[in-house]
C-alpha cells in the first residue's frame, strides 16, 4: 500500500453558512483551500479538505430574501423563521431535509463543477451529538474569567455574549443576551419574546458558542491543521487572533496554520455570470493568482485576464473565442449528429450538441456576454428558405451538393476540402446574392466564410438543407393536391 495513505490526514478547513448561495465572491475561500490541498498532495501529504457548514447559525431577513429568490409569497411564508437556526427551518422549495441542506447541496454542485470535493461537516449535528459539550461546559464554568482575560489581552475589543442561547419559547438564537452565569444556571433575556428573566441550567441550555469561540473549539474537535482566512479575519482584532486566544487559554491549545486570501469585489454586471462564461481552470486561476491581493472584478478586468490566459499554445481564451470558436462550434466533429428521421418525427429544431469537454460551451457564453455573438448549428425558418427566387435557391442547392460530394470523396482533412470548394465557387462565378442567401439559410450571419461553412458543418445538416431547397425549387408550394410531393415536405415546410 502507498505510504501516503498510511499517514494521518493533514486537514485543511474552509467554512460557510448555508443561509443562501450567493454569487461567485464566496468561491475564493474554497478555491484557495483546494489549491492548498493540491499543493500539499504533490509534496506527498495525505490531505483532506473540510467544508464546515455553520448550520446552527440563524437566518436573517436579507439572507432569506436572497435565498427564496425574492419570491414575495415565500418571503411572507418564511419570514417567521428569521432568527432560527437554518437547520431547523423547512426547505422553502420542498426538495431537501431542511433549509440548510438545500443550500449545502447547491454549494456542493457549484464546487463539484469546479472539480472541488470537500468533506462536509455539519455544525448543527455536531452540537446535537454532544461533541461541543466539553467546550460549552468550559465556557460556562469560566465565563467571567474569559471575559476578563479577553478584555486584558485585547484592549479595544469587547464580547457581549460568549454563547448564543436558543430561546426555549421562540427557538431563535439571534436576539438572546446572557445577563448572568453562575456555577449551575444561566440567566438570559430574549428581545423577540420580550422576556428578561429566563433561566436555564448549564446542563440543559441549548444554543451555540459565539463564532470566535466556536472556531477555537472546532480546531480542537476536528484537529484542523490549516484553515483559510480572509485578510480581515487575520487582523489584530480579527477572528483568528481571538480564536487563538480562546484555544490556547481554555480549549486545548490547537491552533492551525493559516492561508490568507484577499477580498473579492464583483461588479453587478458580472454577478452570477463567471461560472457560465469561464471554464473551471480559468475561474480558479483568476481567484487563486496573487491570493493575498484584493480582487476588484470588473467586466474589463476579466476580459483582460482572459486575453492573457492561454488555453492552447500561444492562443489565449479571448483569441480562441474570437478566432477558433466560430469554426469549432459548428464543426461536424464537435456536433452530435441527429438523423433526419428524428428531426421529422419530433418536429423539433436541433440546436447543436456541444462536446462538454471542449471550450465551446463556455466560449459561447463568453462570446454572447462580451460580444453579443453566439455560434451554433441552427435550422432556418420556412420563410427564409422561400425568401430568394427559385434560381438563386437552385444555385445554392447545387453548391451544397458539390460540397457534399467533395467531402465524400476527400477524407484527408479540412484544407483539401476547402480548396476544392473554393475552386468550384471561383469557376462558377457565384454572385454575392447567393452567398448572402446561403448565410441566411445556414443561420450564420457572423463567423466563418461560406467555403469554410460548407467544409465543416455536419453533413446530415447540409443534406436536410438540400432537401428543403429541392422541395422549394421543384414543387409549387401554393398548389393543392400534388400527390408527388414527398412525405417530409409537410413537416419541413409550412404550406
């Protein structure tokens, strides 16, 4: 067995509160964490990436509004749950165990699309299973001492509550305040219930440690070796230093190494767009490069980054989108063929099936977003076929027939086929009117020239176009009762 897998796993931790999914800004923490995991694995470490879901946290109205997609009906129905732990709130969309699980799965789908596969640890379940009990007991038995030592160590910092009590009446944890702690009981108030004299024993009280204490406790519970933190969290009065204080003084002394990353600001027009327009490798590189710097992502900045990121030797992503994509997106080798029989039986227009392993899908989204252009195989509308006179249509049909013939006879690559088509078009002295008509029926107003289109588009597609042209140029589509009309005509063209 490989000795790597006999080693005690080195644990890299990231965290998230699944009160909503949000846009791409939150991805930097996971991308940095996974990049660190990958770097350590290359050095021979056995590494596990944790995603600690703070599912005991409450949801607030702003988070709920985003979570239910601003649906007013759902908002009115679920606003009564604001302040309660997200793991105790029903799933607004009725597809998961609870509110937290809904957004946990949504986050995992997003991370999996980026080839990031963390182990999810649910803090609500960890609390309920008793793993935090030791640290809660330590906190209550040292409550006043903790506050005193904290104020001595951090002169300009105060913490009102070391523990967020879950109110036994309203089940909320966002509006309770501890007033007094003795060796056996905790006296607290709840603003939501307007109760100021609530008392529970230390052994029966429900709730969670305040975040900085929770962080210190979980370092010791999970044995975390390294954790990702934003720059704000590693400042002098940030979460890391205060959590370090609690861990070293009270909870067992486990303090992980840290990997720091800068903040991300995302312009409104890019929000929820990056995952669609950037292939995973580019998106991860965008977030991981110069990790300690703040990222201010604007449309111009992202385009410039993509103009310098190579997807092929000496070809940037922008170069590919503007130069190669128009050809690759309609090239026969990248299209899953759909038979004429399928087309006729379903009467649906196939839009082209793109190879998911290629850059085509992302490139088209990028091109549509930045340049207002999209490249794919499309079927023409009936009125487009009949928009030219029959002489022009007949010439177009002959050109397509020649292209199909030369493609059948030459299997040595695109260049030889293109050269043959080019010579034919030059010899026939084709008018610009025909070229314009061909572009219209191919639904390709931009992109490759006619020679290239005829050389690379799916043969089955060209055969269907040829049949449409044959029907238009051979039969009088305004006449009735023509028995010699082919059966497919009534499907392919509207009378």
